[in-house]
C-alpha cells in the first residue's frame, strides 16, 4: 500500500526586467504546521477503510486485516465496531477539534459501549451524556 503526501504552500512570483527577457523570482511562504488529528478520529477513518477493503474483497476477513496491521483480531473488531455509530456521531468524531486539551480527549474504550448499542437514538442519548455541550 503506497501513501503519498502533498505539501502546499503559497508562492508569489515577481517579474523583473523589460523586453523579451523575463526573470521570475519565487518566494515561498511556509504554511503553518498541520493540526494534529485526534486518535479517535484516525481510528474511525481506519475503521471505514477496513470495511471498504472487506466489502471490495481486497482482504478476506478480519484475521487477514489483523495480520496486515500487526494487531490482534480483537483489536480489529474494536476498531471496526466504530462504523456502527450513528452517522451524526461519526461526523462529530471526525471533526473533533484538536484545540481541546488531551485531558478532554475521547478514547476508544469510552465510545465502544455506545457503538455496541444498535439503536441510533439510544446511541445519541449515550453520546450526549459522554459529550455534554
């Protein structure tokens, strides 16, 4: 599996000289460092990726995913269980702000009991208790 990284920056070009010959000078301004993505959001994105690989037939089962990821089958099941969350809860997790201190960070162990509930309205009630506000 190959991954590619993209670096973006703003470049200003200044034209110097007159006539047929032009000289361009570029001055790049560095972008601010990327915001750190919360671990729970990364795990949710991974859960969706794992489900996509399974449904497409790229991998045979959770055991294969576990071997490829060098984790246990139980850990893969914990991660993939996140796709059972109501869509609005998933969206909130994916867009969690990184400005929150680590003490307020959500962990998989806190969200797993919510994902185990099949009724989305009950999930939302449990989520509101976990995330007041």
